[in-house]
C-alpha cells in the first residue's frame, strides 16, 4: 500500500511527523515523502531541513494521500500550483485522501471537499468554508474516503484511526503502545472550548497576523 | 535561551519533533538541531532525511539540552562516543538536561542519571537501571534539572511542562492551544497498564528482537 505524504517549504513538522510515525509502522506500507521538487526544504520555523528524494510526479496514484498543514497553506490554496494539481489528480484513484490541520485548505483548493463535512485547525474554519466544505469542530472527520484532522497534533489521532481502518484494531493499538501514546498534557488547554478565553483571543490574533504576513508575501 | 536538540542516525522522528514543536514557540528561544557531523542523517525508518547544519561542537554550553530516543540508543549508550561526551560536558552548565524515550540511556551513559529517578520507554526500564537510575513509570520525571519523558509521544508533554517552567503557564497553554493538543486517541492502549496483554507481549518481543539486531550490528 503506497502512502504519499506531501511536503512543501513552510510545512509544520508535527503535522506530518505524527501520522508518519504511525503509518510507517503499518505492515506492508510503502511510505513516500514527496514534494514539488527534490532537495532540501525547511519547515515553518526554518530550522528543520528535510531532504526530499521524491517528487509528486513519482507518486501519481498513491492509495493514501496525506497533506499536512502550515501557515503558508492559506496562500498556497488560493494560488494553486503543483501540490493542488497533484491532489486533484491523485484523489481520483486514492483509497483515502487525508489532511492534518490547514492541509485541508489544499484539499479544498483541489476540489476534494466540495459539499463534504471536514475539519482543520480551529483558526481556519472560515477559510475552509471558502472551498465548499462544511467545517466541523471534531478531532477527526470521516466523509467517505476523505479524512480530515484538526490542528497539528491531531495528526497522531488521525494516523491511529487510519491504521485501525486499514489493518485492524490490534495493529493500531500495538502501534499506540509502541509510541507510548498515553497523552498526559500538563494543562487542559488544547481546544477553544477549554483554553482560557484571553489565550484564545491572543493566539487567534497572532495567527491572523502571521497569516496576513504570508498572504501579503 | 539556547536549546540544543541532539540528533543521530536512527533517531525516532516524533521523539524530537514533539518537543521541538513546543520549544521553538518559546519567546526568546534559540533552538539548534545538532549532531556529531553536519550533513544529512536518516531517522529510524530511513525515510525522513534531515539536513543538519550544526555539530555538537557548535553548541558546547546550551541552557537546555534534549536527547530524543530510537532503537539504536541501547547500542550507542554502551559504545559511548561523541554524543555521550557532549552530554557529559554540556550537562555541567545546563539549566535543564532532558530526554525523550530511550534518549535517557544516553543521559545515563553520560553519567547524568546516577542515583536519580528517571523514565524512558516502557520497554527500556531494565536498561536504564544499568546506568544507576531508578526507573519510574511516569509520563515525565523531574529530578532537579534532569527531566526525562516516557516513550516517543511523551516528548510533547515534556515540552509543555518545560515551557511552563521556563515561560509560565500562560505561554505553555497558548502553545498547547496553537498546536490544538487536545488528544483523543481512538483507543486507550498507550501504556502497558491499559493495552491488551497479548499486545504488550507482542510489542515487547518485537522491540527486543529489533534491539538484538541493532546490538549485534
């Protein structure tokens, strides 16, 4: 089973490393990290430099396609380009078309989400609706073969849900045990419903400012 | 505040990307990914190739030092080498010396854990005790300035706990909200106490076999 994980400059590292860590442990999985071009690309902090060996052209028809998010996706989705074209073409033959965080905007730009329930980072629901999706505040949203996850860390939960669907509950639970995924965050502030209101406003304002800077180029 | 995250061929990607994602968002943090040599190294699956720009020599005295784990650490800890020497020297002046998963074995080999409570991946408690540590089955163990986390995914919880200690609860919670860390694993199988017994045995046997292969070279 070929699993293609799309990368691009400015990707958020945890968005793809979470599901990558789960999916690379699936029996028989052939995971391919791919991008528009071969070579080194940097993540959103500019510090993690990933040497990518495969282009989208190398994996035109993966069984599972996964698109992680990042601050740059709002702009990439509006501009179109190689990744959006690849998603649109590959989606025709996937078994699963999936995203983490604002990777959903790129699925949207590729026409994948039209009329479907989907999720993304909590700060991007409005943008997601631009692409005809019905945004839902859930950790993982399953709409036929299109599976979308909430922000950043939700990719781990998506990965385990996919593992269970593909290989069964025992395999998924064995992977969970192997990565000791028994989360115990020191605070219960991981969603807009639970975090202190002043922090929601602060983080919203910061993200909006960061996205305006990206959109302004 | 300089934060040095040590990498090596065979590192488990999520072990470092979890805390990296949190710590790069700390105000004033100067995060440096470093390794024994500059250049590209591959993670434990061989698929994620990271281009490392800094050596241990570039960061001899970080404020915070973080060592992620991987299947190769048991062997690396027994063999010693550049990473163990760097940890031993840098530990003298750190504010925090930290590890995720079996990165703790490398702290142990550097003499950091002697007589201290510490944790690691659940499959490596016995090995950890070889280095004079008192293994504890907790998500994050704080022993003075030495903070150790359980397996793989526990690095996210460690990162948030460190963020709170360094920059306060508001900053840590804002980061948690930003990465939407409201974990909802589809199963409750992330620890040996909770996972089905036959899976604990299966995963233990597989990991032991993998480590024997690594130790045999």
